[in-house]
């Protein structure tokens, strides 16, 4: 079961981030989104409901999210690599579903 306090904390982070983005640099928006994704995966993992693919994705998020400090181009490359990783996982997941449905 997911801890209600941690869920509230994540939602609070997201709402306060939305407000802060009105006054922050535009690059903080994407940073906050990937950070929220990482926090969500951590919640799922704590509840024992995170597949290993999500843990791998979280590690990728954590290893590169601060590239935002290195500039727009570096952060964009990092985000592109995250998108590629997610697409690869989605394709793999869809193939598994097709195989599971066929058996």
C-alpha cells in the first residue's frame, strides 16, 4: 500500500512547483516533471508495486536530471534519452501483452 503522507507530499510538490513556475526559468518546468516522475516511482517501489523497468528508469532520471544546470542543449539531450528509454520500454511492454494475449 502506498503511504498516504508521501502521496500528499508528491501532490504538494507538484502543485507548489506549478505555482513557482510562473516566476522561474522555463527550464525548471521539465526538470520538475522528471523529478516528480522519479518521486512517483519511489512511492510505487516503497509499496512494492514498481516493476524493475521503472526502477531502471528512475536511476536514469536521477543520474541526469541535474544536467539542467549545464544548459538547455545538454538538458535537451538528456530528456531525449529519457524519451527513447521510455519508448523502448513501451514497445517491449506492448510486445509482452501481445504474447500474453496469444497464450
